[in-house]
């Protein structure tokens, strides 16, 4: 038996950061994101020898352990261990023996929700193998709990839900980790046009998002007026982006991205830096209408809205920064799992 799963990464289009506590608990948050055809992949092969093998091929890491009820969290492949530990604990399992292999189509720390999406993918493989009866909301909540509570990793709530549900979604966040997912019904023509006009640029820099998120959370806890006001304005832009997509108002999308980026930079130190600012300004001067960092900031992928006639000019200018323009398409399937019987 071979069990496989994949979960899509997401682009944060508007409202990013308002899903992070304590802002979302006190004020309510809103985000518009979309999943793309870049994935976190998991393969799980059951074993009968009382051993656990975990490998991450993209990191060239492998560990071999005895099957126990709880694997020690050591800083090495902790996401994989954390999912296993919660599965055994929550569903009262005996120690499981298996071989688990993961890989990702985008690097960790690139701003596409990679860590959370990987957790969802791993979780999906265990759910498929053990035939656990969980709804989409239950899977997303469980993934969130593993990452944020069990492993104490700072972050928001959007990534787990995007990875599980897939598609273009407007998400609302409330107190006590409440999340509502509202899929947007958008014409195929509009989706195609967005794929033409949205440019995804990998800066080939990564960052530890948790540090930026911790600063952002602290700013809310200490009632810093400027960052909180920036988050209020970002939330407004999520509603504006939702309306623009529902109305098919393509002209507004680039402007919303541009406005959102200026607000986002005020949430916390480290979201932007001189390199990111230079890349952004260069793209705008070459013809981009707007853009932003995808994710917490500090590096990773940037998104630009570029009308088709100006695309080649923007790409030419971005090539000077030794990054990569990444082709993508939107994907409307979320977590997907399947089993192969040999």
C-alpha cells in the first residue's frame, strides 16, 4: 500500500496579517487568498517492523526512529513529528510504523504558507491511511492546533484553511480561533485574465516569518496605534478585493494590491527592506500597477499586477535582481489524498 497526498500553496492577495491573534480575536480579521498549482507532497508507506522513517527530500534530511507513542521534538523535521504525535494522541492509536516522505514545490520561508500547507499534506496522508472521518473544517482546525499549539509556532490561521479548501476564498476570522471560509464564484474568463496579469516573482531570499509575526502580535498587545490602524486598513482592502473580483473590476485589483502593500509595511518592522523596496519600485516604474509581498514579509515571493502589454518590460527589469519569475495557475482543489494498492 502507498498513500499519497498533496495540498496547494496560497497567494495572499489582501488582508494578510489580520488573521493573527490577538488582532483577529479583538477586532476580527478578513483575508482574500487563492491557491495555486504549487504543492506540498506527502507519501506514506505502512511498515510492520516497528520502525519510523521520516525524510524530507527537498531538505535532504532523513531520520530513523523506533515506533513510540510520542516522538521527541528536537528541531529536526518537527512538523512531521508533530502531526504523528497528535494523530496518536487524539485518536488513541497504538504506536504506528511507517515510512513518510515529503517534498515541496516552493522553498520554506517563501511566503506561500509552506509550513502550514506541509502540515495539512502530512495530516491528509494519515487521515487517508487510517480512514479517519474528518470534515474540511475539522482538518484545518487540527492542522492549526498542531502547528500553533503543539509546536508553538507563531502564525495566523489563513494557511491551513486555504490548503484544505483550495480555490479563491474570502476568509473571516473571529475570537476563539473561529474561521469562516467563503468561496468566491468567479468566471473562468476572469480567472484566466488574472493568470495573465498577475506576475509571481521569487526574490530567492527567505525569512523566518515567526519573528515578524511575533512583532506584529506584540504591537497589538501593547496597543500601538499605527500598526493597529494599518491592520484595520488592510482588512478594508480584503473586502475591497472581494468586491473587485465579484464585480470583475480588473482595474481595481492592482490598485488594491498597491494600497495594501503600503499599509502592510506599517504593521511591523522587517516586513520590507531595502532590497524588497528596490524590487517593488523597479517593477512599478516598468509598468506594474501594484504589488505586494506574499506572506508575512521580509523576503520570498512577491506578486505584481501587470497589464499584459507591460508584462515583458516588467519581467526584463526584474531579471536584473537574479530572482525567478514563476509561472503559475490557480488551483481549485484543496487537500487531495489517494491510495495505491500494490
